């Protein structure tokens, strides 16, 4: 593993984790009438705390994009999943909650799972698949699942909506990461002209804005512990599928390696859930007053 890729990915995770906490602190005060509406972003842009969270998120995405340009998606995505550790660190500072057994267990599972997956799988680059059918099939399945989750979330409103929206956003962000790498390759090959003549950078922008609306709607309607674990778990899984499916990423496929890769991913997901459900994570707003307006903080 390149030290540069490791440093960039962990730095990106740090920015993302801190940014998510600040965004949720602001979004939980938004009126429910903004649920799944672009109006939500227009209201939140007036809140300094949310802008600070978005600034950190953008910095994390830039660092993540650079890491994706230097390493394989299957390597970078599990490292980005550690953003939950940084989110918990900031939340713990705000709530003064001790880690306890749940926190330490989640931390060990997340860190151990990422290590196990990377060591066992040995992610490395290969030849990208040129068949456009493979590209559109995988991307279409991911976006289709995200659309179904969003549709059901809109019907269920406050019951299961936060988890479903976070899962949908995670899938979109995973596809966005893969297309970010493709965009970087086009830029390296032919400069700005080559980049702007492809559809990938525009898809990256569209996925980013759509994912942002989904995430803020999830943050708006429930505590961070309900939405962030789903978001953090879905993104690396979708990214790995895209990386192996059409970007040419290669993982070891012998029986022992596949077993440890599966164990590693299962540990990552379990650790994410334990950390995300930790009492230190911020609580949501009281939704008994749906007409509440945003107050700058």
C-alpha cells in the first residue's frame, strides 16, 4: 500500500467524518416541509455550521478523489469508511460520552475488518473493462436500487426513511467515487478537453447533488446514529463492486483470500453499526414541531 494513498484516504475520512457531524447538527433543525426537496439545501446554506460541514465534506471529497487517482477503488473505499471513527470522536467531544465496550468493540471491528480485507485481498490495478454494457449494467443496478430505496423512504416518511435514504446516498456516492476515478484518468490522458467531452464528470456532479439532498433529508429526520452507519457501509460496498466490476481492480480469489475478504467486510459493517449506534452520536431534533424554522448557529 502506498503511504501517500493511505495518508490521503485517512485525511479524507477525517474531513468527511467531522463534516457529517456538523451537517447533521444543522440539518436536524430544518422544517420537515423541506424533506427530499432542493429547498432543503437553500435553507441550510444560510446556516454557518452547515456551511462549515459542507466545506469539510468538499475537502474530504477532493482528498478522496486524489487518493482514487493514485490507488484502486477497492483499496481506497474501505479506508474512507473509517470516517465514522472521526465522526464518533467529534460527537464524543460534544456529548462527553465514554466509549465503553460498544465503542471499543466497534473501533476494533472496523479497523480490523479494513486491515483484513486489504491484507487478504491485496487490491491492485488491472485493465479496465471496455464493454459499455458492463459499465451501464452495474451503474444502472446501483442507481435503480437507490431509486427504489428513495421511493419507499418517501412513502414511509419518518419511520424507516433515514436508513433507506442513507443507503441510497451511499450507493450513489460509491458510483460517484468510481466515476471520479474514470474522470481523473481521462484528465491525465488528454487534459481538460478530454475530461469535458466525456459524460463522467457531469454524472459525478449529478450524483453528488442528488446524494447530498438524500443525506441532508436523512440527517433532518433522525439522529445521526440512524443514518450514518447505513451511509458509511453502503458507499464502500458499492465502490468495490464498481472497482472490480468495470474499473479493472483485482482482488485475490483463492478460497482463503475470499474467506478473509468476506470476514473483513462483515467486520467492517458490524463495526460501523456498533459505532453508529453509540450513545455519543448526536440525537435528532424533536419532530413534534414540524413547522420549526432554521436558526443560524
